[in-house]
């Protein structure tokens, strides 16, 4: 009822208040999960052509729902969804670890190209430490790190087999993770590096498996749990430094468990600080990440972890330390066994956009639950919550560059349908299209503040206006840089 009353109120709001409902800049992301074939590929038996068609279909659907970023999982179990010099091809791609696609193609390069064509950022999603979720499920390839460097491995017996991870206490492991990340940053035109929440495992929990490493190199830290958190902090710092040394515009972010400590927001749930030895507040204080994406997978009325107090805490600490916060939302809970209503997701978006401290957007777990939700979440996003395109918020601490206008800008118009085209731009990663109403005076256009007139975002050099327009309308095309820099506009009057 509270959400319905809010919706009725929206129609009475002023245009300035409406800016909170439709912000000019917002991260609108989705996690695209490859492990266990959750999102893509849907089967380990797909042909290369079927893999490509399926990935295009997913990206088309995300674009239609207003998403402007995809977080593509390329390393889930010390493996690779791309040709890696360090790790074998993923079992989840072909059904056999170490087997390349036939005929050969690079899924990551294909995904980056297709996402950029749709005006979307692509962040490469890696799990830093996990080497195998269940050792009994499939055999390792001979090049897998558990085979080549067994002295780097910690193993945990569990009810479902054996969990295998890289030992965070070893400097050699940090260097290995750095090698994988820097290889990606050097070879691919990616927008960000993204780590998920699996540091030390939730279950089975680590006990004394790393005792020898702690004894050999405690760094003067007396408590093993503090030492484990310091291991993670050191790895995060090393990865961020390595990324920025190669390309300072590549973003680095992490999606931690939604509760750091219960004392932060008055919750009573599990705590990532103790469960997996992750301290996101330290990363924010140190400035070793560009964004935090806490997984707030609870509803507003959850007894142990209600949504809004957690949201407020994460927004406050992110703002205090001048970093972006993108809230991890849980459309997967719209189905069994949780059976949330789609209005819960809508209400959470209202809370985010109205937050006292800035919330810079959200990321949905996961793509399948955005696109194929029976309650119509995709339609709600398309027609309401993401009804107009927006850019991802720029990060003021990262470099920005001036972009000149495109050299050429042309149009054709047939039966009210406007086709726009323009020249390529060497420094642009995408292009923003603006449409100004008929009878607008050119001198009245405020290019740096009229973001509400943005109607399209693409990585290509042409665009068709979905709106049938009559009369004369001004269009502007502006190149966009990786840090959402808006270049100089080129204007045309489409008669």
C-alpha cells in the first residue's frame, strides 16, 4: 500500500522532484553469470553459433530494459571464458575444462564488441580466489593452477565434495591474480574489473587450513582473522594499483556481502567481516576501489536485515569516502521459494533514488531474472523505471578527457521516421543522441544541463528514432568517453 501511494504521488511532483525518479546519470547494470550455466551459455553443448546468438539475445534484452552496463563473468573457478595464457578454458563453456571453442572465437572479445555496440559498458567479472566449487564434479585440466601449483592451494572437505581455493596468505597468489587482471586490461577494451563476494569461503568455513602460512608470515599480526582480512585488503590494493598503472580510466569495483557488521546498520544477520574476512569499509577508506556494490538481497520488512537501514549505511559511507555505490538488487527472489512481488523491487528503487546520500545506481542479480521474470519486471523497467536512457555517473577522481564533436552528422526522414548517421570518433566509446522539441530555439538549449532530452545511446554510428516525429526537430549527437565525458555537440535540424 505504501508503494501504491507513492506512485499516486509521483504525478503531483514538480519537474525537479521528478529528476529523482528519472536521474540524469545512473548505473543500470546486470550480472551475466556463466558458472553452472546460469545465464550463458544455457548449456555446455551449444555450438559456437548458438552461443553467439544466445549472447546477442541476452544483450538485446538488457538493452531493451534500459540497462547500460553488463558484468560478464569470465573467471569463476580459476578458469577462463577467453583465451588466457594463465588458465584453462572453462568447463562451463564446452563441457571439458581446457577445450577451446570450435570453430575458435573469443567469447569475451565478442561480448565486449556487442555490448559496446549497444551503448553498454562491459565490466569483466572475476572470482579472485575460488579454484573449484566441487572437485568431484569434473576433472581439472593439466594446466589448472591446482595441478601446476598445488602448494598454493587450500582444500576444504564438504558435504558436496571438495572446495578448492588459492591461498590468500601467499604473495605468489596475489601476484598471480595481478597477472590475470593486467593481461585482461592490456588486451581488451573493457570498462571495468569486477570482483564478487567470494573471498574466503562462506561454507565450508576455513578453520586451520592456512595455519602454516600464518605461522610463516604473520606480518606481526597476532590474530589469524585480522591477518586474513589484511590478506584481502593487500590483494585489493595491489590489483587497483596494477589496473591504474596500465589504464587509469578502467574502473575497479567489488560486490561484497550486504552486511559488513551488524553494528553498522542495526541488523542481526551473518557478517561478511567475520564469515569471509572481507572489510569493504577499509577499501573505501583506502580508496582502493572505485565503486562498491553491496548485495542487498533482503526485502524492506526482513526481520534480520531490512533493506532501507542497510541502504542508508552503505550510501553514507560511500559518500563519506567519495566513492560510488551501486546497490545489488535481487530479482531472483521474485520466483520460488521467496515469491517477492515485483513492487518490492520498485519500492527499493524508489528508496535508492530518494536517498539522502547519493546512490549511483544498481546491479541486478541476475540477467535471466531480469529478462524472463513472469511478473513482468522487464516491462516495468522498459516502460517506467528506465523509460529514458542515461549515462553512467562519471567518477571525478578518474581522468577525463575533452572530446571534439563528430565531423559529420546527417539525417534522412521517411514517413516521420528519422534516421541519423555520423562519422566515427577515435576517442569515443559511445554516442549520446538528444532530441529537442519542435519550436525549440537553438539559443535556449542548455547542453550541459538538459540531460532529460537524451533519447538514445549507442556504440555505432547510426540510430533510428523510435518516435515518429512531425514538423521540425533539433537533434544533437555527442561523443561519450569511458568516464562518461560528454563531447562537444553536433546539431542538425530534421525537417
